[in-house]
């Protein structure tokens, strides 16, 4: 997860921790699975047709949860593409915004024929949808915008287009959290045949093999790990998120990556 912050973060209080644990208890694992299975069922989310189908499905799911939903359109490669923007309005400071971001598209060495993208990034979209469902029932003081972008694997086109719009409108954004690549399972064995043969070129087969072996040996480090990444200026926000995850007692190790190359 990558994070950006435009205001000083506060330490997690006991009251905030209690609220966090309450919301965590409302998470439905079946909803996360359903979203990932739905998105990977498109076969690829690289082509315009598949990206648009997936984006429309996500927009409808936000609407089912009762959120305000808009499609933000932009032009790329001679076509018009949609970003999905959903909103839960804040109870005290609706003009102040927290942005939660994910991308709906996927990539591979032969993306037009196969790029299911369950981890990258159906997992991120699944988390945004589930957070939206929970926050709709109990909003925060600030407004929360859920942004699902297209064409992120082709030069972050969707997010760049929407960032331009936000800058023009001088939106009061207090934090932006990019939820990406969070659904990777720790491997149970060193080699998976399908993970290699699913790639087309020898180059990508070799890369898959190297990643597989590396991830397997990293699994001996112990518990599941979540990496929180952000810029030096955002260190306070990263620390607050890390503290919240650790205090919640959900069995995740947290590693912070603080570098100006993040984000």
C-alpha cells in the first residue's frame, strides 16, 4: 500500500482502536472472494472492452451499497476510458477528503489473451468495495472517495487524468492511500507448474520461476507481511497506519518503506 498525506497524522487512541476493531469485525471474507473471482473471470482486464466491463461492474456494486457514484472519462490512445469515483460524505467535514485508490486493469506478457490479475489488482478493488460497504453504514468525519482507475498498467493514465481534474478543482485532499497488490498468498511449496506455463515467452517463464523461488524462501520469515510504502514527507501517516495495524492484533507483520520514489 502506498500512502500520501497533506496533514500531520495523529497517534491512534484507545477510542480510535476500538472503532477500528469494530469495523474489522464487519468485514465479510466472502465479499472479498466474490469480487476477486468476478474480476478475474473477465480473462483479462487489459483491453478496452474488458476494462470497461469491469469498471461498470464495480460502479454498480458501489451503487448497491448506497454510495454516490460518478464515472470520470478521459482520452487515451484514441479512445474514451472510464474511472469509477464513489463517495461516502463526511459527517463533520464533508469538504475534507481521504482518497482510497486502486486500479481495475491488469497486465501480463500476453495481456490481450490472458491477464486475470487476481492479485494485481483485483485484491485492491475488493478491499475498496468492502471498505465502502462498511463506511456507508457508519461514515467518518471526513468524506472518503473511492477511486478505481483504468490503464494504470499503461503509464498510470487513469490516475493522472483524475489527478489533473482534482488539481483544477482545488479539492481539499488530506490523505491518499493506494491499495495495490495485497492479495498474494504465501506459497506452500517451491514450485507451481501452472505459474510458469501460464506465461508465453521464455523470458517471462524464467522471471516467474525466479519470483516463485524467492517468495517461497521469504515465506520462512514467519507470519504474513504487509508493506506500507510512502514518501519521506508522509512518514507520520505511515507510522499511524502501522500503529493501527499492530494494535488491532490481526496477525500481520508490518514493514515500512519510506522513500521519495514511492507514490
